[in-house]
C-alpha cells in the first residue's frame, strides 16, 4: 500500500496532441503546487499514467491514434489506475460529448476555451477529494496497533498475487506466524505491555523482508501472515528462519515463556504453483497446519 504523504506535491498528467495547448496549461499550472507530467498522444498518456499513477489527469479527447475516450476507458478498467480522477479538456462542447465523457468515468468535463481561474479551482477541488480518498483507502487497509497492512488489505493483495501466479505459473509461498505463550505474556506483564510487544514484533517482521514484493500483515490478534511471491519452499524456509531469529534477537523478556524467558514466534509455511483447482484458503490452511506442527514441536521454530 502506498503511504500518502501530506506534504507530497500532487502529480498531474496533461495529455494533449497539440504542443501549444500543453504550453498554455504548463505556463499556468506551474504556479500551483503541482508536479506536472506531459504526454503528446493517447498512447503515451496511458503509459505515463500506468507508470506514475498521477493524482489527476487532464485529458484531451481528439487525438490521432488512441483518443481520450479510449485512454479513459482503459484507465478505468485497470484496478491500478481506476481511482485516478480524469478531467476531460476538449473543444467538443455539445451536451452529447459531455455526457459521453462523464459516462466513461471522468470526474469532470471542461470545454475549450476555458477560464484558467475556474480550471485551477476545479483542479484544486478534485485533488483535495483525491487526497481524502487516498487517506481513507490507507486507513481501511492499515492495522491501527502495528501500522502493518491489515487482513482486509492482505486478502486483496493475496488475490492479485494468486491470479498473477496462475498466469505466470510461478511459485507462491505463505508463512503463518503466531506468538508463543502470548496469553501468559499478557497475564504476567499486562495487556498494554502485550500491545507494545506486538508492535515490536511487527517492526522486526517488516525489517526481515528484503524483497519489496513480499508483504507482511497482521492477520488478527497475535497472528501475522507473510506472502512471498515468486518464492519456492527453500526460499520461504530461509525467510521464515530469518524472521524467527530477528524476533528472538529482540530479547524481549517473557516471564511466562518456556523458551528461555524470551518472546518467540512459531512459523508454518506452505508453497504452491497456483492453478484453478487450488484456492488461497487451501494454501492458508496448509500453512496453518504447519504452524500447528511448529507449536507441537516445542514452539520458537519453523515448519514447512
Ligand atoms: P501459543 O504458544 O499456543 O500460541 O499460546 P498463546 O497463549 O499465544 O495462544 P492463545 O491463542 O491461547 O492466546 C493468544 C493470546 O493473544 C490471547 C490474547 O489475549 C492475546 N492477544 C490477541 N490479540 C491481542 C492484542 O491485540 N493485544 C494484546 N495485548 N494481546 C492480544
Ligand atoms: Mg487534440
Ligand atoms: Mg494465536
Ligand atoms: Mg500464540
């Protein structure tokens, strides 16, 4: 999940096949607190939008090759770009054109010639709304205690990675993690200290993941889950052992632990090459079964 930064300049992509139109927009918008990207064709606009994920797109309609409607349609179809507000900026000013543009999912339609102050005011409003939407999406996907991704967001990423692994026929690994004797930890040190402990474990797990594609989430309570795309069983075992060691090396005193008086975690892992006969739940259950074995085997260990 991208963390929104309140101070980050919003990025606006301007797509127009007429350089003079771009020059006018750039000249006026540079005074705004914006980062501007420009594209001179629909194809280039689409590609820059996918690459930069701008906060707003000012989109011309009449362009040779891919026109603005088609760019809009494609961006709205793709989950990665569907939330980017699109404002059509076009010389076509009939009611029908406007209705068509908006029905393609554009947030606004401004016909040329346009008033610069009104355009700026509209952009500011759309950008403010986009920022609120981003913030809400971030909150909805974040676990309040640990700041890790929450289960809801994890499930979304899991779905996407599962489908991608089916397409690429690549291996996907999953680790289920559970803190050892955590009830005893709360009982001896108190629930607030328990919360602190979960935060520290979460940070250790986050540090332990080196590939940006790997994701760790709080699954619930004192359980965490790690998704490792393009990772075979041996790779998953290496990550799991690294995470176990990192938590052990935190050396958090645990009076109720049978494992040398320190906080520890148990990990269960599973790997598969997804296909349409397998399910995400199946992989989760497999990892959970391995986690149970790690607990049975004495805790503070990895089972794959
Ligand atoms: P095991 O080694 O078998 O995992 O033993 P355990 O005591 O960790 O397992 P159990 O499932 O019996 O207990 C989990 C405990 O985790 C119980 C619950 O109070 C605690 N817990 C769950 N969520 C939180 C939380 O958000 N904060 C705190 N402080 N404790 C939590
Ligand atoms: Mg044009
Ligand atoms: Mg548990
Ligand atoms: Mg536990």
